């Protein structure tokens, strides 16, 4: 029994020593280094491009006229309706002539009385004071007649389209505010040849905007058409809340297809400039915001840089700030990179 116990103990020790020996000979596992993502680079450089900016605006009439009589009276006839095109000097409405007739009678009566007093004054049968009093009444009556004559027949002061009609024939024109502008009017006329587009331009372009500068206009309603325009007026005051100033662009509208209220885009060419241009696919956008950023390679690492973009040139973008020339811009393999991640440059 004692020998068997000793033999079993020795056997157990031998097994343990064998296991320890095997374990001691097993090599330690080495952590594998993660593979560096491959990227392609493009050296950034300045390029000469036409400096073209696009601004949004709304078509506005060249001129607007809210037309009515200067005297409250009955409307006899209205010769136009909404969407009619009228010429400058065209008769739009005719008012009741009762007051005009009464004014003519009054002028004729005073004119005769003035001639009679002039004759009597020469022979000493009338005083100068009586003559001057009647003469004054005559001048007032004559002025009233001229005013009524002007306001009994209503003519258009400009060529344009009728956009509002606020009375019907037989109604009394009361000279109370009516229509689009809240002014006394029987009809409204908008001049639509030419038209203008008012755009808000950044104050940094104030020294550049000049009268006569060419503009190209597009409208959503006519996607296949472009319209030519010129800068007509640059307002002299900068709006401090927006940092912009208003610029009026005059557009020839002979076919009268552009109508007030249409949404447009106006492209202005500010001449050639040297600027930083990069492939558009190299510029990423931060999810949930408008922040744009790129990655550049520095010492084998991807460095994230926030950038401000400018104009688009086909498949390229202008970089206004955040990136300089002669940098190693990552243009491929950059979508899943993180800041300062090691990368492998491939051709």
C-alpha cells in the first residue's frame, strides 16, 4: 500500500511537471497592429476663375400707379379690367360730368361779369374793388374747372398691365384708401416692360457693384430660359442687421413673360480672381449642421479642418477659408476617418 501511494504521487508530480513544461514553451500571443486605411492625396493650389455670384430676388414692376380721380364723384364708365394691357395716355375711366358742367357755367358767368365791370370801370360806373373781387372769383372758378376737367376723364400715366380694379360703374368714388397700396384708386397699373429684380448683396462687394454691370437672370417658371439684365441702381445704405445693400437689376421684358412676384436668381460676374479650388467630393458635411470640413495628410496622419465654401464650378468647390495652398488634401478614403488617425498613402 505504501509503495502504491508513493508511485501514484510520483506519477502525479510527473504529469504536473509535463504540463508546466508545455505551458512554459508556448509562445505569448502578440497583438496585431490595426491596418492603416488607404487614402489618395491631391496637392491644393490656387486657380484663376471667373468670380460669379448668384443672388435671389423677386420680380418687381418698373413703376406702379394707383389711379383715381382727385375729386369725389360718381363713376360713369370704366373701360378696362384686370389683366388688360394699356398704353400710356389711354382712357381708363369716365366720371359723371355734372360738376364739370356746373363749373363751366360758373366760369362763363363770371367771365361775362368781368367784361361788363371792365367796361363800367372805364367810364367810372364801377369801382376797382368790385372789379378785383369778381376777377378773383373768376380765377378761382377757372382753376376749379381745370381740375374737374382733369379728373372727369382718367388716363393712364404709363404703359402696363391692370392688376387691380376696385370700383364698378355707377359707384361713387369716395377717395378712401383701396387696393394693393392702400391708396385712393379706381384701378392699379403696373409697368412690366421693363421689370426689375431687387437683390441683397454682401457689403464686401459694395466697391465692385457699378451701374451697367451685366447680369444673367433665371426663373423657376422658365427653367430653360435665361434673361439679360444690367445693374441699374445700388442703394447707398448698408443694412447692419444683414450686412447687405439693395441692388436693382433692370431686365428687358419685351415678351412680358416675367411678372411681378416671380422668384428669380440673378448671377453677377465680378471678374477673374485667383482662389483655392478643390474637388467637391473631398468636402464633407457634419451631420445635423451646415459645417463643412476636409481631411489633410500631415506626417502620416489625417487632420480634420473646418472650411468655408464659396462658389461651385461644375464638380469643384471654392474654399474661402480653413484651407491653404500646397496642402495634402485627402480626396479618397476619407469618409470614415477621424482626426489624427494614421493613414496609408496610395497612388
